[in-house]
């Protein structure tokens, strides 16, 4: 078990950190972070069955983390005769709560038809492929095909190891939204600075915009019975967290805590004494949920129904009303503006 990432995963549209590389300390213990973590997992481990995955589950448990807070990037090839077994393993991991991705897509990783069948959350381009961009038109063509595939199956694309602005510009132009590497790593002051994109028309935009599953970000979640001070800790660790979603044992959203309003409650006189040891649900708003297939414009209309919560994150749900992640209203605004311009 290792991490493909060497620096935080960054949303190129907003500059926000949405996931951290998994870190194992000198004692072999997985270090917890408030945001989702990314771990690389060889496909052969998944093929080995539930027993081989037990150390992963135990490491998360000891770190106080839930599978829903981990993105597993599956690496390595899969033989034709093992595909059915791999699908069973992936379905089991997804049922537990893990977000599934594939590493080295477009090169030595799993075949594209296998990736399509698995319906992953994330596709990470081969780092060597990214290194050849933009000088090698063949590498650009492969990256473009992966982005096209990702749109068809509702997955995000990650450009790993980005070092130079021309690489980032080409990746952006292809539709890649997530990246990590030296160019977008935190500076000496701890801040991340993403180079601004070049404005251009989007000929592929459709009347109602992309579905919200294409704008999905991992949600920071806590159990529905969590204490308010646990939410304070989550917000305190990472300034880019805009909300915490309270979920039940089936990952169904039960409450939404907006960063500004929640922390304002604690900023008031005696705020911590009044709320700290009490259930966070007391301060939560009902979650504003949208199905994952909702178009961007329809999601914007849903966001505008409550004038007091216009900019609250929307919770994206699957067919069983389980939390898949969040969509930020600022992302919806950008999409709708680009459609109408």
C-alpha cells in the first residue's frame, strides 16, 4: 500500500486542495488528515481476495478514518481471465465506501475497456505521458482519448507530476481538472498558487451544462452523531473545506454544516461551552441533495430555492440516496456562465 501522490491533489478550477497523499509514519501507522487521502493499491492485491485487503481496512480503522475518506488508485495490469474476479473485488470495495480510481491510464495500467466496465471515480494519467506533454503530439492524443473516455463514464482525470506551465495549459485545454506535482505544490508559505488558465470558448458545452457528477468533489463527512468539536477540528485542519456532511451508517446524508455559519456559532460568546460537547446535528441544516445525473443548470435552480443558503454546497447522491460527494455552487456558476457566454 503506497501513494501515487507526492503532493496534494489540486482542483485546477479553484486552486483548492481536495485530497492528500496517504502518509505512513516511522511506526508504520497511517497518518490521518482531514481531507480524503489517496492510496495506490496493486490490482494483484484486489485479485488476492478479502484477506489481502484486511491490512488496508485495519490501517484506516486505526487511523480513525472511514473507507469513504480514501481514494484507491488501482495500479498494474489485469489478465483477461481475471477481469470478472477484479470486478467482484472492486464492487466489494465500492460497497464498503471506497472511491475507486485507476493509475497509469493510457500506458501500462489496466486496459481502457476494463476501466470503462469498472465505472471509476478517478483516472490518473501515466506520469511519463504527462512528462511528454506538450512536445509529443502522440502523448497529447493519448491524453485526449482518456479525457474523452472519462466524460463518457462520469470520471475525473488527474494529471500527476505536473512540473511546467505548458504541461498544465495543455492538460487544461484537454479538460483535465485535477493535478498534482511541483508546479501546484504548496509554496514556502504553505499556499498553493495555480497558474491562471487562458480564456477560451467551449464548443462542447450543451444547453443544460454537464451533469453534477462531472463536477463532483469528495465530501468531508462525519457520523451523524459526531460532536460539534469534531467538526471544529475538521474545519481547523484545512481552510479549503467549505462544508462537513453528517451521514448515517449507510452513508446517507443527514445534515449539512456550512463552514461560515458553523464557525460563527463558535465565535460568539461562550460558543464553545454551549456547543462543543453537544451533537453537531443541533447546528446542522438539512442537506441539499441532488441526484448525480442532475444537469448544472437544474442544480443551480435547486441551489437558488433557499435565499439564505444560496452558496451552500450541494450533496450529490446515488440511486440509493448515498452521499457520493459535494458540488460547490461556485463551480456551477462557472459552468452556467461559460454556457451562456
